[in-house]
C-alpha cells in the first residue's frame, strides 16, 4: 500500500523546496518569453526584438526560386507569406489577405489589407504606387482568418514612418 501511495504522490519529504522543480501558474505560462537578443538561425546577424524582419523558411532554403518566406513582426509573431514579383497580377487576385510590398533590400515599403472583394482598380493603383516607391516583390499573407487578425498583422508588420 505504501508503494502505491508513493507512486501516486512522488513527494519526497527530505528534499528541500529549493531543489523541487518550479511549476508555472496559468498567467505565467501565457506570458511571452523575455528575450533581449537572440542569434538568427541563418547566422547573418542578431535579431533585435521589436524589429520587423524577414526570416526565410528553412524548408525552402535549398530551392532556386523563392516561393514562400516568413516575417517576424514587432511582437515576435511569425507570418508566412507567398512571394510574387511586383508586376505579377496573381498577387492582387486574393481577397481577405495581407499584402506586403517589399524592397530589394528586404524591407517592407508598404502594407495593406486586400479587403473582402479585392477591388482591382484600388489594388492596381496601390501596386503601381509601391512599385514607384521601390518595391520589387509583393508578399501575400493568406493565413489571417478574419479582419481582426489581418488588422493585428498589419499593425505588427507595418513599416515605421
């Protein structure tokens, strides 16, 4: 009977409280981890929290053509996106997506929500404007499920002025 009690309650009365593993409460578990500086997994330089930055996908790194990429927002959240050339009309054919205009030096020039209808005239004017501003690619984030998550992604990824 004593063996059964020890198996159900593995508390050792002889161990001090300092040596026992600490359990997190629910609020502590939900808090984001505090990171001051981390090293990029690609070895190019350090990642600074609060900075929007492109983080290429490891699974597609060996491919000659870049079809997908990921962005880290200011919050640290990761956004996977499809990559299109700025002249490619397919990038504007999606509705309810986040569109990111990206310059050749891998910076976000502009960002917008395509809207529920994907109005061609407005999106075409936006594409022409970002091309004149120096964008070479349009990254399309398709995974934002509703307007609130698209707004959150835009706020997290929008370039600072």
